[in-house]
């Protein structure tokens, strides 16, 4: 019986240690804004949570910027802030173009460090996706047709109004 109690106690002590590590999640305070200019600062806070819940201290998250071909073009280490598990970095994209970025969480304890990838971004003036030219042409065509229709309607011959019927016998 003593061996069973001892085995349960050992398992109870070792189980939390075994489940303590493994992985972390990374959250960003913002995404690169639309219209970000080349070399313009993108200040961002990185939150690293062990198992997606517990803020991690003592790690060094690194944001890596990659060009459209996948080659690294910038590396930015995040430094701790006053908030546990939150780190701050100032990221800059080197030129106009399309870039991907990733965050290495720095959680090397228990061998769980991972690189978290994010959607690609376009750096430079925002490209307008609104089809101004086709919409403008359609509006101009519509107004032109309306004006032509109004002109034709006004110039259309009107039916003569009925004349007053005069009784000639009474008039004589």
C-alpha cells in the first residue's frame, strides 16, 4: 500500500513538470498598417503565452522580415516591457514591395521554441482596389443617356389639343 501511495505522489509531482513546457503562442498588438512607407517605423508589442495562457518572461522574441523570394531582409529583437509576457520591437521594411514576417517566440525551455508566420503585407502607397475608371465611365454613360432621353421627350410632337366645337347654326 505504501508503494502505491508513493507512486501516486511521485506521479502527482512529476506530471505538472512534464506538462509545463512544450509550446507557446504569439500575439501582436497590431499588424503593419496599410500604406506603410519603406523604412517607416512599425512599433509592435509581441505577447508570448505558454500554452496560450501563461505570460512568459525571460524569452527573446525575434521578428524576421522576408522579401517576396523568402530571403531575410530584416531582424528585430523585441525587448521586455513592464507587462509580463509582452515585448516591444520597432520593425522597418526596407523598400516598397511584398513581404512576409515571422516571430520566433524564443521559448527554448523544454525544446518548444517555434517560429510563427503571418500574412504577407504590401509596403508602399496603398493600392486602390476601387474601380474608379469603370464606375466613372458607367456614371457618365448613364447621365448621357438620361440627358438624351430628356431631350427626345421634350422634342416629341405633342398631340394637338381638341378645338372648341362651334355650333354654326346658333352663331348665324
